[in-house]
C-alpha cells in the first residue's frame, strides 16, 4: 500500500476542516430567535414584489446596498422564511469562506498557512456567529477573501493580453462588484484594493492597462450606488453607532478572537514575534515585491487600513466604525496568525501540538465557556411571543402592547405559530404613559399583555406599570420580557 503524498494529506486535512466548519455552522442553525436586524431583513425582502422592488425598498429603508436582500428575496419566495431557511445562505457562505481561506493562504504563503487559516475560520466564534445570522456579514467575509484572492492573481504577476489575464480581470471585477453590492465597507475594501494595486504597479513600473480595465468595469457598475451613498452618509443622519475612541481597536481584535483576552494576548504575542522576525530579515528588507515581504505587506495593510480610515471618518464626519463592519479585515488577522505560527523557531512536532492545543481551547471556549449552542445570544422575540401563546386561555385574541422598533418583529412569530394574535400598540417611552391609559380606557380592558425585545422600556414607564396595575405574570428573557397586567 503506497503512502499518501503531501498533497493528498493536505487535501484530507482540508476536507476535515471544512466538515468541522460545516457542522459548527449547521448545528442548531435555528436555535436562536431571529434578532432585530434579521427580522428587518426578512420584512424588507418579504414585502418586495421583485428584484427591482428590493433595490427600491432597500434604498429607502436601509443604509446598505441591496446585494444580500436580493439573495434573501429568492430564499423567502422559493424556499421558506423560517429561521433555518433565512440563515441557510449565510451558513453556506461561511463554509465557502473556510475553503477560500485555505486558497488565499496557499496563494500568499504555503499550504501550511492555508490550512491553519482555514482551521481558525472554521472554529472561531466570529465567523460562526455571522454564518448563523440572516444578514450580509457572512457574504461580506466570503467576498472580501475572494476579492483579495483575485486581486493577488492580477497584481503580483500581471501578464500581457491573454485569455487567462482577461479571465483574472473578469473574476476580480465580478468579485469586487459583489463585495460592493453587499455592504459599504465592501466598497471601502475595494477602494483600498484599487489604491494598493495602483501603488504597487507604479512602484514596480509595471503596465497599468489591466488596472484601468478592471476598475473601469467596477466603477461603471458602482455608479447607481453613488446617489444613495451620498444620502446615507449625510452628516445629519442619525445613527446608533457611537464615536469611537483611539483604543477601539482593542474591541475589534477581541471581536476577531472569540471575545477573549486570552486569545487576544496570544494573537498580539504572535504578531509581535512576526514583527521582530521581519525586522531581522535583512536579506528581504529593501524589496517590497520580494517573495516574503509583499504578502506580509498586503496582510498588514488589509488589517490596519480599514480601521484607520473608518476611525477617521467616524471622528470627523459620521460614526461608521463597528466591530462587525470590520469583518472585512478578519481574514488578514487570521492569515497573519497562521504565518506567525509557521515561522515559529520550533520543530514540527511542537508546532503541531501547539495547534492542536489552540484548536481544543478554542472549541472549549466556544461550546463550554461561552455556551454558544445552549445560551441565547439574540433578543428573544420568539420566546416572548410563544410565552403569551402558551399562557393565554381566551379564544379571542388578547390586547397586546409591545415595545420594539416595529410591530412585525413580534407578529412574525405569532403568524408562524398559526395565531391571529398581533401587537395592538407600540408603547414604552415615558411619554407613552398617557397613551397607555387612554387605550385601556377606550377598550375597557380587564387585562393586557406587555412584551418588549431589543428595546428596553423607560424606567418611568415600567415603574408606572408596576404601581398602577397588578403584574399577574412576568417572564424575563434575554434582551426581552413579558408581563400580564391586570387593570382591576
């Protein structure tokens, strides 16, 4: 029996990593209630009559491009709209991200870096969480990797006019267009990729023809997004995002590394080791385009530049910096970790033991310490609605007052359970107390249900409920709550 070749071993390990990543993404895919933003995405695509309507509604009601909403439109109308189906595209994108991390690691360094980066992507909290969310971030992660992968194809070894070169141009342009269509931080990544390509080609005195062809295609496709972009980034626009501090990068790195200071310090230690190694590699010190320096420079720029730019925009113009928006830089963070591990001055056995220990601790942290598959992590809209359905005994629908950003975020779950129950009013601010009293008087209510999720009622409103009415039942949930209030 012949021994397996190194390539065959690599492919076996890659298959194992992808299968583990797929399991972690599909396992309990519908465990969490749909969150506030997921329900917003559902509502937007559900009410559209076609793709053009999706684009129109998205421009009117959301600050991001419509790429993901178009995907969700087809899912809702041809597959279904429960938690599993709504999150299925994100899970699939997450699995593909694991594979693409291997390919880009292989492209920039070697199969070792590719396998380690794929493994980190497969088991880490951040890519798993967004693979189980019906929002654009899992796709944004995937196409950020794909865009940089084809960018490297086009930039590092630019060729003369040939079929292969035109295929590379087309692949890069298409992936960049999709990235732009998913999120405005995708636009930032493509802008930085264009600037990086131009800078490199000018420094190396290489032809610019391919650069202008690729980015001409991207720009012409991007033109329709410019008007809504200007509207969305109006300085008077109200946003929930707070102006960041200079130390916000710590939150970003925690976000990348399982929200764990232990993993953060380990990552920073590996980065510091790699920095020292680069300083002492005098042989490659003066050549930007060397075999070792260019991939490292690409990854460092990929990791740092989006943060710096979004930080400056947030401080000077409009707050846009959030951890999840910077998921475009997560691949660089993992690839630099992978490269650092490969460069450690230890023997192969030690490195393998280190990796096994890192993977086991990461899985323990995800599954046991954080209870990812057992603890609620999103506001429990579903559980709040189901509590009323379980407790309510009357045949006629009860009077239900809710507090969230929209009635449909509770009504979605009432309808999915085949109930005619619905939210009769949205109240929860201190200025809503008089409206509550008027409703109770007009409808001659003996009791009413009050539930909230994602938004917490004002203390004055809750105090009024407790002092004025008898709280017969109360259920506290994660990011939500339910009360049965008797008026007499």
